């Protein structure tokens, strides 16, 4: 062991046998511990949130949609599908209908988003099955599939007969619009993991949806699932080019851009706020080190008489600061990672889904985030240690040992 | 005469608020190698300051201190530290041992600073403590030792690197007559055996019998 480190360790852990010495060192270590642990936990939760939200959006929605300008009904969807089938990136495609309507059951009613889906499309069936909570996936034109929060809102269960009303029925006399009303049996109830979907979506077989929306066989568009979801904007552009006017495309990244931007911003802000915790903790370390330096005035002088140069004294206190920071950082890191592990394994924190989109606290520890936190702590702690260490180094040996 | 230290035209001023006090006034002094030099004088005469400047713990306002012909105050901090470590053993009125370190650990510090190994340093520290009659005390902490023992540990620490010069500031100031005699006899012994140079500050005129030469100071001047 290096003799400078030897002295640093002895000085740090052998502080005068007062409880006070231990408490101040303990607080200094504790501050860093809290800062590092909370940085890691919070950043991981932010990552997890972003990842989960993304996954759910991508999961239940298609990656790219082909529409017509002004959302004109698309009658020629079969031709559209044929002409883009050659794109290798496409995993599956299916026509869909997207509209708004009203659902009513007994005395309860709620506004909904109607999604028309192809009963015979296997990939849609698979997505629907994955989120099935109660009952089963619709099998015929008179069955529907609704979100769990919607079911709760209208107090409906599987097997119940609900009424769906759409504003685009037939224009009757006197120019007033008579809503079209149809009845469906709830075949199944799903849980997509996101409140927004669970509370608003109702899946209706596409032919029936087209009929009740007065589309007479047309659909809203064609939706595509693709291999690499991050290539969605690129592919969307290619498709648009091939199809030309009056077709246009949209993709999941564009549609949810503001949400992801908000999440990214939130992460940055949380990072800065928690960095303040670390900085405040470093002030504790500065104080502790200054106290140690004050306690050690005589010793520092004596060490100089014994042949230590200013640089050596500087190193003694840099080492001490390093040791305090190291213990705080490593234990904070361990605690943070442990907490993240427990959170992701046991998912014991429930969130109110209406507020946070998700109902469990998600966690995603990202390697580079952890490295970044550690690197930053090292830099901040070094800066914090510098002042007390320089103070100690510049201490006048004579003042320390003069007693006349 | 072979001088180990040559002090020439040495002045040292201290600034106290807006006043400048001259603590050392035109000091010229030759310290002979291998001899015991005693510096006597009342408090405030500037004895300690002189000793500190000779030992590079303090710098002169003007003037020079030559050690074997070399101007030691022209060295940088690192070189001065190395020079102290190798050539000078300091002993003070208070033992100034480090409380967290065991007796032998205190003694071996200067040796470690010379980059000698822990093992080697610990061995010579224990031997030296044995020579000072402390073989039973090597693993004790300073606060478990008596005043006389503490000072002997401090002496061992000053001697571990086998320095040419021992600078002692009231080394017996806190000791009873028995311990005083032990310390001074020991100094005299290594002075005789190893031809070490001693510069000792004291109030105690009884120590004069150990001195080869005595220097009297008063108000920053050498008076005799």
C-alpha cells in the first residue's frame, strides 16, 4: 500500500473517538448514497416508462397506416394492398376503420373510438388475443371486443348486448341526421395496459363497421406491421411515393412524437434535479473534509516536518474525499440497482392508470445511463475535494507546531 | 572548523495587522558538524523561528541558510520536503505523535516517506524503539504511553532515517528530571557514536553541560 493512502485511511477512519466524527463522515457518505441511488432509480423508471409506453403504442397500433387525403373513405383498399405488397419490410397488412361513436348499455353511455378490424386477418387476431382479459376474441359480425375500463364505465360484461350509435347513418327528411344504431354482443374484454386504450377502444368486425358508419364497403385505410419499427417513417415515405395522390401515410413515431418528446424532456429535467442532490451531497463532503483538515492542523504540520511535500498532503485529502465518495457511490449504485431489480421483478408499485398511462411502475436500467451517473459523480466529487485538499496542502507547517 | 550550516545576514519579519515585527535580526551563525549546539534565551527571542528557518519549515525575509554549501531556501517545496526527510530529525516540546497510529507506525512514517517498504520500515522502527527501551510499547497508541515514553517515540521517529542533523525545540520542556536526563544522555550517546549534529533550544541551563557550544539570543539578536 502506498504510504499516502495509508495515512489517508488512518485519518479518515481513525477520527477522534467521538461519535460526532463518525456522524459527519456518515452523513457525507449518506448524501452521495442517496444522490446516486435516486439518480439510478429515477432514470431507470423514466427509461422504463418511455420503453413501456412505446411498446404498448406499437403493440396495439399499427406501425404505418395508409390513408386518403381528408380521410376520405377508401374503397380501393384491395388495390392499395396489392400495390404495396412487394415491400419486404411489411410483415402484415390489413384494412381498418377508425371512427367515433357512442356506446350504450342499460343506463350508461360512453363516447368511443370504433376500430373496424378484419375478422379473417391472423395477425390482428393474434394482437387481440394477446390482450384478452375476459371472454374471447370476436368470431362473427355481431360480436365486439371492448377495453376493460370502458366495460367498467358502462357496467357491461361479456355476453351483454350493447348498443353502438354512429352519427353517419342516413340523412332523413328535414335535413336532420338520424344516428344509426346497431346492437352487438360483447365477446371479449381486453387490457392493453394503457388506460387511454382500455377506456376508449371498441373493436367491431370491419364489414359491420363499414355498414353502421355508412361507408358502404369502404374502409378508413390500410394498416401495416413492419419488421423494424424504427424504420417506419422511411417506409411510410416510400409507400407514399409509390401510391401517389390521393393517398398519404402516417406512422407511429410521427403520431406520438409529442409524447416521446415530453418523456425525453422529463428525463433530462429529472436528471438535472437529481444531480443537484449529488451536488448538495458534495457540499457535505466539503464540510466534512474541512472539519477533518481543521482537526488535523497539527498533524499536517508534523507530517510536513517529517518530509511530506505539499503535493503529498494534497493527495492525502484527495484520497480521503475519494474514499468517502467511493463508498457513497458504490453503495448508492448497489442500492439503486437492487431497487430497480426488485421493482422490475415484483412490480409492487401500482400507478393510477388514468393519470400515468401505465398502471405499473416500469423500470429499464440502461448501461450508459449508469456509466454517465458514475462518471458525473466522479467529476463532481473530485471538484468538491479539491478545495479542502488544497487548503490542507497550503497550511503553514510552522503555525501548526508553534506553541510559544 | 567544518560548518554544516552557515546562516548569513538572516532577517525574518512577521506582519501583525499593519505592523511589521522583526523577529530575527541580522543573524550570522556557523553550526559545526558533529557538535551539540544549544540555543538559549527568553521567550520571544526568536529561537524557534531560527530553528524553523534552519529546518526549512519557515522562510527568511532576507538572508541565506547554507547546508553543506547549498542554499536550502532556494529549493522548491518538493525538494525541501525530501531534504528534511533525509537530513533532518525534528523533536519538539510536545511529542506530536499521530494518535491513530501505533508507536512503531509513528516511528516508521519518515522511512515510508523515503519510499522504503512497510516491512523494512517497521523492522527498523521496532529496533529503534528497542534501543530507546520501548520494545514492550511498540504496538501501543500514543495516548496509552506516559509522557516520557511519548517523547522517546518521537525521538525514535526523528532518528529513523539516520539524519545528519537533529533540530530539537525544547525537547525536555515537558519532562521530569529523570526523563530529561535519559533523553540528553541518549542524545549525547548518538552524538558521540554517530557524530550527529544537534541544535537544541532550551530554557534549561542545566543542559549546558551537554553542549559543545551555546548561543544566546534576545529580542531577535544573537547576544553571545
